C-alpha cells in the first residue's frame, strides 16, 4: 500500500477546521511541540500578518514535510496536541469530528483499516504522486540544460510569458524555475494521470530521450524506495498495492481510457456527489453546487449560432409562474468538480454587462474564495453600470466573521479602453472583501487610468493586499498610475506590473501622500530609463522594502534585472543586478550603485570583470557595504568588506622557519598542527610561517544548513604574501561534531584572502569551497579531527553540512560562573556558558570572565546537543522550572553557528541572612535531560558585601580603588544618551545583543518590542539596560563595554564611553593593553 495516501485533500480540509479551534495563546506551545523553534514561529507569524490560523496551517505543513513516508499524520498530530493539553481537539480530530463529509479518515492504527477507510479509486490514483517522486524530479531538473527551458515549458503547456515570469521570480535560476513549472503542470492534470510516464513523454518531445529513460527506469531514485514503473501494472515488490487496491487502480485506468474526451459537453441526468458533474443551462443542481463552490472559473465566449439554444433555454431564465423573474447569464455548459469544490461555467454572449456577471456570482457563491473570469469578448463597463452598482446594495451571503482571503483574476479582451477606476469601483461594490486582484489585458487591451472621474467611496477595497496588472498594450503612464494607487489604495502593500508597455516621466515637483506599499515589481514589455524610474518610485512609495524591475536602461547598458530589498527590524539593504551582456560598463554600474549608498550586500551578475580600482571605488561609495559578489563569464568572486569578524583572533600567533625538508608547527593552546611535507618549499633558504587560531565565528557568511564545529585558522608568510607550495600542506584541527559515519560527511570550507595596499579599507576575498577530492583547499574529517589541505596561505573556516544524515549534533561543555564578591544589592549574576568542546575554548572563556572579576563555580560537564536547549536553575533544592525568570532557551541555530553561547540568571540573596546557597543547574533538550550541575555559591568570605574592590579588571592594578569605584559611570542618563547615538542602519538588534554578551533571542525580542512602539532605538536602550543589570554601572563595566564596542567595529561609540570615563579621571588602557 502506498503510504503517501495517508495525507489527502480530505485531511487538509479537516486541518483547516482544526486550526480555527486552536486558541492564539497555544500558538507557540504547539509550534514547539511540532519541532518549530520560537524564532521560526515568529517569522511565520509575521509573514502571515499575525493571522494565527494561517500561521498554524503553515507550521503543520512544514512539520508534515519533515515526517517519514508512512507516518499516520492524524494520529501523530493528535499526540502532539495532547502534549500541549489540547486533548479535546485531539479526540475530535481522531474521531472524525472535523470531517466535512462521509469520506474516509485515517485510522488510529496504521495497520488497522476499517471498511470506511479503504482507499477509493481517486485516492489510489493520487498515490502515484509521492515525496519520492518529488525528490527524483529535484534531481531531474538539475540535468536539464538551460537551453531546453522554454521548449520544455511549451511542452508542458506553459506559455512563453508565464515561463519568463517564473524564471524572473526565481532570479533566473533555471532548476528552481523548472521545478515550479512541473508542479504547475501537475496541478492541471486529471486525477489518475501517470505522472512519471506522462512527463517522460513530454521530455521525449523536446529530444531529451536520455533523461526520459533515466526517469522511468528509476535512475533518479535517491534510495531503495519504490519508484513508479514504466508499465502501469508492474509494481516493485516493496511498493505493491493490496489486491483490492490494484483492481481499483486498473479499473480506474480503464474508465479513464474509455471515457470521451469532451465529457463536459454531454448532459448528465443523475450523478453521484463524489463524481464530476457536467450539464447545460442554469438548473437547480447547478444552483446547489454553486453554494459549495470555492473556486469558480467563468469562460465568456463569442456567440456561435446559439440563438436556437437560447430560445430553447428561455423558460429556465424567464419562468412564466415566477413572481419576480431572476436573470441568469446565458450558460451554455457547466462542470462541477466535487473533489476540489470547483465549478466551471461557459457563457456565450457579446458585450456582456460585467456587473450582472459579478453580482450573479456574489449572490450564488457564498463560499467562493477564487474567481477566474476569462472574457474572450468585450464586457460592458459603462459609467451607468458603475453608478448602478454603487447604488445597489448587494447581499453578502458570506460569514461576517470569515477572514479568509478572496482572489479575483479577470482577463479582458476589449476593443475599447478599460476604465481602471470604474473597474475597481464595480469590484469594490460587489466584492468588498477582495484581497487579491489580477487584471489581464491579454495583449489586446489598453488601460485607461483617467477614465471615470466620479468620486470613489472613502472605504475602497479595504482588504486588498495584492494588485497585479498584466499584458496591457498602449503606454501606461506610471506617474498617473502611481498617483491613483497612492490616492485610493494607500493601504495596498503589494503591486505588480507585468508585460505592459509603460511610460516613465517625472515632474519637477512631485508630491505624493503616504502609502503602505512595500513590494513593487515592474516587468515591462519595453525598455525603461533607470534614472527617471528610480526617482519616481522612491518619491511615490516611501515605505517600500522590495523593488524589482526588469529591462532598465542606463547610459550604455541594459540590465535584465534589478532587485533591491530592505529587510529586518533594523533594516539592511541588498542589491542584485544582472546585465544583458557580459560587456563591462562600469560607469553605468556605478551610476546605479550611487542611488543605493546604504546597501550592505551587493551582487552583480555578468556585469563584466571589475578591476581592483573599480571595486575600491564601489566600496568607498557604499560606506556600509560588507558583502560584494560578482559573477563574470560564469566565474564567481565573493568579497567581504571590513570583515574583521571572520579574521578576529584571540590566540597569540606562533611562528617557525621552514626549508626544503619541511617540518611541523603546533599551536598547543588550541591543538592546531601545521605539517609542511618535504619538497613543499623549493629553492634555497628558509621562509617564516605564522600560525594563529580564529576563535570568533560569524554568521555573516555561514548558511542555515552549515555547522561550525571547530576553530578557524590563519596562516601567513610575512615576507612573501603570495607564496605557493609545490606540494599541499595540511592543517589539523579538533572538532566537536557528533558523526555516525565520518567518511560520508561532506565538509566544505570558507577560504579567505586579505587584499593588500587598499588604504583605509579592509577587503578580503571569501570563497566557499564545496566538498571536493580534486580541488584545493579541501577537507577530510574523522571522528575527532578535521584536516585541511592548502597550497597557499590565507584564513580558513571548515563547516559541515547538517542536511547530511550522518551529522547528529554537537558535543558541548557547560560552565557556570559567579562574581568573586557579593554585589551591593545581593543579587549576583549566575552566568552559564554552553560552548564547543575543542581545545582552548574553556581557557578563553575563563580568561574573559576573570577580567570581569568572575570565578568558575564548578568544573565543566560535557553534554550533547541535537536541538534547542533549555537551561533552568534552582536554589537550595527549590524547583523554579515554571518561573520564566529561571528559564533560558538557547536556539540550536545559535549552537550550530557559534562557538560559545551564554545565558544569565540573577540569584537573589537579598532576603537571606547567610550568604551561602546550593544551586542546581539543569540542561534539557525537549523531554531529555542532557545534564545536571549541582554546586555551592558561597560569599561568606566577602565581609559586608560592599562594592569595594568588587569590580577590578585585568591590567588595572596601577589604578587606585577609589578611582575604580568612586561613582556610577553607566548611569541611566548616560545609557539613554548612548542608545540615541547608535545608528540602526549600522547594526541590527540581534547582532548588537551578541556584541554585549547577550543572546540573539534577546536581541530579537527587543527588536519586536521596538517595532511595536515604532522606535528602533528602543531596542538598543533595552539591551544596554540589560547589560547594566548584569554587569553593573562601575568603571570596570564601562571599560568592558568599551572593549566590546572596539572589538566589533563600533569605535565611535567606544570613544563616547572613553570620554565619559575621563570625566571621572579614570585611566583608560591603550589598545595594546586592552588586548
């Protein structure tokens, strides 16, 4: 039996009902039960505009994708519901309480199938599309050459324009686009389609016979699981259906072959509810079906000698005995698909009044969610019909509390201009809840923006979230159109203009009202000037965060694509440019970049190979640029600008001279060994090699599926920067990854080289080197060590790909620290480190904490991490696990990419007579206890607990105690002043939180709270307050904060603290002393 049948459209309908019953207060608990982190939960909730039901459905769908084939989803989900005390909903789900009809539901036991749970014909046929087939298609599309893209799209009934749109949306990535095309093609197929065989036939039509044969023969199968056979009745033993299901499948295939191709043109007298119904005219049966219709397609065709038909059908439209005859459009045929709640109507009439069609739909389809109107003949949109629609009160039969979205797609083929404002007025009056509107001119219609000048209502399409214009001919004046959008659709967040001839013009004094538009896409049919468009867009839409445009012209060059985005609570800007030809036009490139001086990431594709001086000019133009990638003639180059994070080192460098015989250099503090083989150095004499450990990993370059499990390293030859070895040298580093089979683990490496002689700008070229046996640098990994082979010196960071099933997690150490003396308020900080178990890491931590006058509370313990970790503590045997103040979560995403993670607690001795407590730390992962750390905290030797001498720092012995503790340095007034100086464009709250020694999650929470009050600097103020709470206000804390700012490239703010310290005559160590 095909286990993929256990997830069905009926189950999806039940889940849509289930999530509406889940209270919003259970959202985060249920996400956590479904293995979705808090960070992911917040992102999903934000993307769905805080709509909990929609967010939960996306969460459940993401959870479903991660399950193994054969999972009984309903039973498994019910178990998850019970873990968060939603037992009533779990029972209702399992017992079929959410089932919308008498369709089969999943049994409680996977191998126990009741009579009502047997697979129907349709379910057996649907089983032929599975997750295994999707994996095979992911491999297939990678083998398709880009030159076959349009031919294959055409074979799959995807038009050239659709193909271009899909390719653009995927940033010209052919494999991703093809995968989306195949999915679109699959949705259009009839149930029972033998997808693999049918797709193979399509491949052969475009001369891809080898790929077609490989597909049907199972050549793309990634495991020993069953794949579809090339013959319908030949099933692999491990994928064999039961005898009854096989008979059902064969019978269904025979029915498909024997059924006529134009089944919809024959009247059907009586049919079952579960079958597709086809009839003529407006009948009682159609009226009943429209009540349940959620997707309605209306095809308006030109009249073709159908007068006799209309005359024959006239009694249905004008009953003699009806008191109030009701008009229905002349329906020549209709089809009802109960499986998808979908109806298709065919109308035949010329110059059909649009208001009559739409009002008929509004009255007849109360559950409608998607309406597609394909008008192949002109429809009437007159001013009289608009005024009539405004004065008519349409009965809205939909549920008033229903917040579901409504989509309208309208294709108009007009000989006259379509009045845009009039069309919106009609739609607004009939469908006030519309959320998504697409208008398609079909390459034959012109859009009239200024037509119909009657005033529009004040409450105008209040729920519209997406507006798309497609294929309108004639020049569309963007200035006029943008003014109309800003004036009447100021709440609209998404606007797309595709395949229209646009006209860009500006005015000397352009003034626009406020608009909520954040996403703008312009895909014109003609080439438009960049300078005018850029000025117009950013003056019209000041809140825009995503701007994508194709076919823009600079002075000498045309760019296929420009994509600018601004993301994050503390926004960062990114710019992507793709040129139409590989010829270099640097002046054009610089002209465009000059318009976006605050970008932090720049990607150029086929914009020519840039010279060193040209790159430096771009870097000096974009003062916040940190990442610059350039692709020229297929060769990629990635630059990191001022990338001090990747190369920061806390270890002291060691050096040694090597000659022809080679040798070994060992960094004992971090267990890193450099081995130079014999013959690697040729020529007479010796060279000096310097080796350093890089201990500060940065998430700036690492991807989500990569794990940092070792230090990086930097090797240099001071007297010969470009020196290359004749034979590769190797560097071995310890790692902390948990691996099942190291020989099957892919290990990539970030390879960096520092530019020289660049003046005041630091530039390093950083390249990700994928796993390879024949390319340098390359990596080998065993259970305990990573070996890196290089032929010239640079800095390197090895990373593991966590998607590999043999990478199981990390080995971590846990160390608690407390102050050496009791603070005045008797609420000392308990600081807990969870760090990678590699040589030198705990020593670095102890050294840093010693500078802050903290001591280790107990020796470290070792534990394993495969998911988010929760750290809790209790004092004197108390269990504070239910108290949020005694619970901290460390996300696995942070564990994966950071060498050290910290959480802080505040111990309360204020109401104790004694200054002693027994503390127990507990680290858990889900329901598993990963470690317990009992220890004693004793401040008995600290007389009075005053602050005298409590805040000493390393290197301050020459300063008097009175100077160090004479007054509070980090006062509330000073911290408020400091927070106002920090530029949100320079650093995000999440990064700032890490700089202060806090967690990324705390930074994210601060950013969300700041976004609520619409003041981004509030996040910095809250984080600085938390720093003071944990570290105090005295000079030692101020010196520590100054050092943190300097280490992370925030020298201006470090200077502010230094100036404040000097007001109190407190000496500030020099840069050399600080390190």
